[in-house]
C-alpha cells in the first residue's frame, strides 16, 4: 500500500480542527499550520453557543436602520472605524443590499443545514469522549419590556413557518420562574430548547490532544504567504518556515483568509468583526441556561468551570486592543437583567475577530483557480456552531464522496 495522501490545513481554529478531525477519519495524513497558537484566536474565548436557533443572518429587513440607531447610543455594541478602507465600504454596501426578506431567507436556508448537522455531530463527538463542558440546556432570549417581548413574536412566527424552529414563550415574571438568576419585572423570554453550549478553550485543548494522538501534526507560529503552483494545482504552501508540500490544502484561516485572495482565483469578502468577552468565576446566583439580551446584544454563558459575558461588533481592522470601557459595557448591560452580572474573580478579558461575510454564509468549497485547494472560511459569528458539519463536508468534497449536505449555498462563485 502507498503512503496516505497528505493535506495541509491553514488555520488552527475550530474550523481547522474539525477539518483535521474528519480528514484524519478518512485516512488522510494531516498537518495543521497556524500563524499563532492553535485554538487561541476567535475560537478561544467566544461565548461557546451551539445554536440551531441562529438561522437568520444579520442582513435582514431594517438591519441598516437599526445599526445606525445603535451606533449613536452610548457604549454602542456596534462600531465602524471611519476611514478610507475601500474593502470595508464594499463589504458594507454588499451587506446593505441584502437587507431584504428574500435574501435573508435565502441565506437562512443555507445556514440551517450546517447548524442542524453540526448539532447532531456534536452529540456524537461528546459521546466519543470529546471533553468540552457540554450542556444541552437550550438558549433563552430575554427582553426588558413587554413591548419588546411581544415584538419578537413576529420573529418566532417566521422561524416556525420558514425553518421549523419554534421557541417557547415565558411572559413577564414567568421567565424568572424559569431562570431565577433574572431580576423580576422583565418583559419575558423566548426559549429555544434545541440549543446547547460548551467551553471553547477546553474544546480546543481536548480536540488538539485527540488529533495529535492520531498522528495529526500541529505547527504553530507558521504564517502562510501563498501557494506554490504547478499549473491549476498547488504543490506546496510558502510559509515563514519554508515550503510545506502536500497533495491538497484547506484554507481555514478565519478572518485572515482574504490575505491569500491573490492565489485563490476569487476574492473572499471577509471582514474581521471584533468581539469582546469577559470570563469570571461563577456568580453565587448563576444562570443555569445561556441567555441573550437582544436589546443590548449581550450573551451570557454559564459554564461548568466559569462564566462568560460576550458582545460587540467592531469593524476596526485587526486592532487587538481590549478596551476597558467595552468590557465594562458587558457588565453594565447584564446588570439590567441579572441579580449578579458577573462573578467576583476576573479570569480573562479578551477580544477576537469573527470572519464576517455580507450574506452571513461561509465559503466552503474548491478554489476557482486551484483544484486541490478547499476553502472553509467566513463563518461569521457561528464558527463553533458550524464546525463539525464544515469539517465533514470538506472531507467529503476532498474525497470525492457524496456530500451529506448540499454545498452549493457556500460556493465562492456567488461573490
């Protein structure tokens, strides 16, 4: 028997890890290259939500007006740095053009298969021993006022009719009976019972150990500069540590993926959307269920070994500054809803770059210019939620097997 085929995965985040997992399953020899540390970028301290409920993209009717109004508020959760970044302005224009019902539903029907497949695959991974503090307790959207609670009923109807994803309503103080960590006097909440959550940094540590035990090589501090071509195929990647040859390549570099646009035969319209999180000890009155405070764009994740608040969307390039005022906003917003906004011991303040596409769908599929290069990037705010299905789909496409979900909604050619 000959040597197994070798695949190089560019990016050691949750998407790269999932691709490595499923490619190793089918007999590939796998090398993962990361420009920094494995699992330390956007996959490190996000809110850890695995949410089939998040089928709707950010681009929808009224999104532009809502965003402009939000940006005018103090401690606005959305911020765009002014300047002549033509790539960003092209992205914003493409986003604005999709803020209509037809395009929203098209994207939603592309997003949903990845979410549903990943939710099922996570169950299997956890049963196999992938330790990540997995809990399937659902996800509760909480609203401050009765008017906002009732307004969400239209979204619930859309979710039921178009996607078969219902939520269970808890009006007024009934939401406090469901979740006693919430203050009385709120408008209520909508519970999505299908959702789950985990601790991302533990997931990545465990997944790395499992991959390496199966022979996957992880090379950190290795930045990829481009592909070494042989006609319409790539024979190697050029890195800061020299060339790395392989039979196939997977670009899973998240927000950094467009840095290789010149080699791909397409332009990935991915912008880094900066988010923040605060990780503390568990407060004495800790929620049992993950929460989203929709009016303030803040998420709360009660993990078995900690507690996390997350929010913000900043289009500021690759500025990695963790602004104390932005972290303070997380606690300030949470205090409007919770008896205790956070625990006493601060474990980590963090920011990371989500790979945002204008239509909310990732790019998964072959490069138009290089037949043995697969793209798996642009998962927006749902990389953790979509990772297993993405990894399985990439392995199927590279193996030439029938894909378990239709890959057409994720083709790079749509841009």
